[in-house]
C-alpha cells in the first residue's frame, strides 16, 4: 500500500463552497447598479440600464469565452452604449461595481457544517480557492462574512489571472501561489468541464461535488472521486491518499 500525501486542496467557489440563496435573483444586482447610477447623477431609465447591461453581459460571459475581463469593463461598456464615455477604472464605475455585487455577496449561503470541515482540513493541508469571477472583492467579502478568510492561503480569481477555468493558466497560477506540485494537490468543484477536466489537464487529482447523482457523467471526463456533500470530503481525501 502506497501513501501519497496531499499537500494542498483547491476549491471552486460558487456552488461548491458557497451557494445562492433560494430567493436570490440577478435582477437585484441590476437594480442596485441602477440605483447607484441615479445617486451619482445619471439620468437613465431602469429599462435602458438593464437592456444595455444584459447585452454586454451576454456577449462577454459566454461559457466558451475563456479570456477574462474585469467587471468594470462590462459596466463601462454598458454605459458607453447609453452615451456615457467612461473607463473601467473611473470612480463612478468602481462604485457601480460595488453596488452591483453587494446583493450577490449578501445572498451567498454556506452549509452549516462547512466551516468546521474546512478548519479540520486546514490542519492537514494548504487550502486555496480558484474561481471564475470578474470581481475578486466579491470572493474576499463573502469569505469575511463567514469568517473563513484565514483558512485559505491563496485565492486565485480569473479576473486577476486574465483567464477562466478550464484554462491551464489559472490552475498553474494556483500551484505557484501555494508552491506545490500538481501531483500533490486535489481540486474540488461542481463542474466537470471547468473544474474536473481543467484541473486534470495540469495533473491535479479531482473530486466532483455532484449534488444531483442523476446527472450523467461524460465518459471522457472522470473525477478521481465523487461526493454529494462537502462533509464527505475528508473521507474522500483519505481514500485518495491511500492507493492500493
């Protein structure tokens, strides 16, 4: 029997560590964005604001688009369509991005047992997050809400790297951040293409969080282990460490 020590465990963020509240609707974010614009003196109807945002978001947030852009760019592009010449780094855009994401942050939930599971894992492994998100403060602020910031040694977001999962660039940046080899790590995520396939391509082992077992798994993508809840993770990691 060979014992293979797992040095680090990386997690996807949305729908793996945290989840959307059942009553959350994306419309809440657009409404908050629009309200912030009105506060800053813009004269834009909600309907026009929503239409411009949705058009830009649909263009740049395609699942097949692996180059990442900043959320500030998305908002500035939406306002440019409405006749306002603004740059992503302008103070008004920065404030608008904060306003848009605040309902998203407040609507995140976490499984009641997840913090204790993570604290237990932290005693044995380095922990990191690799997330596809265009606004990295949303990850940090959500971790702060749940008092989890100190458990993670690295938080790697697609907007900071410039590439989305499943690009190998974002996974390689994560390995560099924790100074570990791919063969010494496990990636935990809820998506076969972005999480499992992407991590496997750089040599990481993978665990699929599959809350819907009826979901068919394509034969070409097979995680090293599958769990239905985060509380099953410690046992799954132990099994991966011990290979017959």
